[in-house]
C-alpha cells in the first residue's frame, strides 16, 4: 500500500492583508529578519575555499557552490520557511516558543526543557559573535580599496560596535524605519554584482545540479567534511526567520525570502564563484572583487551599514528572548524598558546589552580578523538548529498528529543535515568554537539555578501554609482589629492564607476589612485573551482569591487588572488600596536537604539583584509595603 504523505497543517486563517500592506511589512522584514543571513556572502565563500585548501579547481568551486545553494534551499526554504513557520505558538516562533508549545508546564518533560533551554542559551553565544564578524568583514573591504587603511580596520570595528551598543537605550523606533529600505538596497546591490560576475563565467549555473555538490562531498573524504563547517555560514541567520515570526507574521517573511532575499543570495554566491572560475584570486575578500573599483568605497560603506543593521537585529532578538525566558520563569526578572509605544518588540534590557557589548568587543580584539572569527562562528547556530529539529519532530507528532513514519522521514532528514553541519563545526572547537559553547553553558547554568531556586522557594512556602478559613478564624478569635481599606497580597501559593498576609498580621496586629490574595501565573503561550485573563472567587466574607494569567510576551499591570476584577463582582474599594509584597532573603536550610551551598549562594545573589515584584507588576510605589522574610532553601 502506498502511504500518502500528510499535508503540512496550516493555522487558522488570519485576517486578510492587503497587497500594499503585505509589501510594506515584507520591506520592514528585510531590515529586521534578514540582516544576518543577508550579510553572510561577505565571508562565507572565502571561508569555504580556505577550508578546501590549495588553488581551487573548477570541480571544487562548483562543488562548494552547489553545497551552498542547496543548503540555503534545504535548511532555510524547506525547514524554516515551509515547515517550522507552520508550527507556531499563538503566532510566536523560535525555540523557546516551540518548547513552551509542547506543554512543559502541564507535563514534566526535562528532556524537552533541556533541549529548548540550551538551544536558547546558544543563541546568546551567536549574538556575541555575529556583530563582530559582520562588521569586521565589511570593513575589511578597505584592505582592497585602500591598503594604507588596513591598520585602522580593527579600531574602526571596535568603535562602531561600541557606538552600536551605546545607542541601544535610546531605542531604534526612528532609525528602524530606514532599516528595510537600506537592506532592500543591499539585496538589490549584491544581486546586481552577482549578475556582473556570472556574465564573466555563465557555466557556473551547472552548480544548480545537486549531484555536483554531492559528488564533491563524497569524493574528497575528510577535506570535504571540514568544508561543511564553512558552508554552514550561509544559513547562520535562518533561525531568526522563525524567532521573528511574531513580529511580522509568516506571510511577509515568506514573501521577502522567496521574492528578494533568496534570489539575491543565489546570484551573489554564483557571481563570486564565477569570477574565481574566470581567474580572479581566491585569496582575500572575494566578495569585494565583484565590485567595480570606482564604486568600492561606497560599497564598503553600504556593507558596513548593512552589517550594523544585522547586528542590531541580533541584539534586539537577544532582548526579546530574554523577556520570554523571564516570563517563562527561567531567568531572573531584569529591568525591561519599552523604547517605543508602538510594538511590543521595541524593548531594551540593560544587563544583556552591556554584557553582549563586553563579549562582542572582547571577541573582536581577541580574534582580530573575520577569518579567525569564522572558526568560532557556526557551532552555536548549528547546535540550535539541531535542537530545533528534535523539537519539530515532537511537534509533528503531538501538535499536527502525524504518524511516526511521516514525522520520522521529514524530521529525520532535517536531523541528518543538521547533525552533519554540527559535527563539521565541532572540529573548530579548539580554534575558537569553544567561545559560544562556554557562553551558552554559563547562560544555561544561570537558567537552571534560577528555576531550581524558585521551585525550592515555592516548596518552602507551601510547607508552612495555613488554610484560609483557619487563619480567618484565628483573626476573629484573637480579635485582630480590622481597619478600613483594601489590602492586596501578592502570593505564589495556590491555596491557603498568603504567607505575606500571615506575616503582616503577626507583625502589625491588624488587618484590612477587604482582602484580595492575588496570584499571577505566566502561561506557556504568548498572549492570553482578556476574557480568560483572571478568575475571582470569594473564600470568606470580604476575602477574595484571584488568579491572573499572562502570556510570555505580555507584561502584567496589576492596577489595570484590579479595575477589571471590580467589574466581575469583586467589591473592592479601589480608592484605598495597599499592596503587600513579600521580599525574601534566601538562606540555606539547616537540615542540608535543600540546594547545594554554591547553588543557594548564586540563587540568593540573583534574587538580590532581580527587579522587585512591585516594579515588575507596575505597582504604585506610594501604596506598596514590602515585608521582609527569610526563606530557607
């Protein structure tokens, strides 16, 4: 019996987008989504030919070009644009959104969590290297245009990178409007240069035959395997297509990729290969040899601007991923600044920005040249892509309901390709590939310690819970005075009297007439419908318990929430509200059954430096009372 392959399920139809709006969003996507992959021609082919070694023969040039072209098609067009972007978490994409989609909160799935978190942590390593290699490779065009300026390339790269990170607190909402047109000009320019190169040796089109790439791959043994590590550089920005899906939607991204980006990349890679076949030197930066000499300096300027835009996209992506990780409970709460009233993606996270700047500038100074940085580049993204493929297999089974055979065939093909690239990149560990792995391991460790610490805190609080009716009985029997007004107690417990309420009564010997125990839950979806935002129940006269639900792309606003609760029958006096928030001091347990001392110490340090609940929940400072307590974990 012939089994018919299942169709890729498509999400519910989104509101129709007019052609003009679709084109405008596609243009914007050029500036935000495609900067990294769009500037990869600056360094990919020269890196691949260096790895191939010796004077490149026509078989070598056509073979590596074929591998580059079909890597773009298989990984970016098929895996990400076609398959991955059809699996979304309420419109959001990326490895963290995919991890959340697989129900990690409803089911204990440590393997999925480990894969998703380490994949996300690796992106930080990529985020430190991408600006360094992109800006360096763009400025190295000066070595061809004006060799006398060679000594100024590295200082200029450092100055540009420092300036790029320094302007992040100002936001990019204004200059961001120019990103799309500038990148549109970039893609048009590299396409035209590619055509000029192809004219010199049209036989380069033979590389579109995938057999040429496969023949080269399997006929040169270990040398061809090493070349895969360089070939992979052509798709280092592919993960951004999926991660940035929530900003634009799948249709504009697919339109921009298929209509502009992919054709431009193919033409440029073919043009670079053509001039090498026509006799141009394969040493130095092949990309700039396509450009007519009178236009070289202007083109270096355009390339530098394009790489700055690509770097900006990586930085913005790191901010967005940090916000997702915070909301999902895997990173400490950091201060997040909204830099634009339009669009939730325009945010600034100071700690991440300055740490990335230190890492990026340090890598730039340490490696000095884009050729050297290429050894450190790729391993982080190839590992992330491998992990994404593993999660896609599970999603095909659980979200789409595909059978084992169909899911295994498609995801298995992705896994084989990704594993090949990952293994080829592992060879570069000793030459600098350890850098993103070390950075990712540090981030991954922070995520695990933070999550384990908060689980320990929740367990410690639940061990001392007092049932709500028992506590209110004690308040009445001990004749605790009830004072006018409303008290809002923020709690992490599901039931019982909130610990902060118990401590308040213990120390202040009084309690407000109206009480609300409020628990905020961050869901594994990006957005929560307003109709499902909160549930309110009355557990005793004038004592309500509410649960508020927010998605990982939202920021809670408790005062706004209370006004909604008031309309749902919760008769609170909102003109006289006091918020009570517990501020815990973490200490080790005396019975040695808690976290290891080093874990407890690191978690305590993160708690001390994390944003307080009152700031995170946008509570009015004049109406907040913080109650200190010790929590032994």
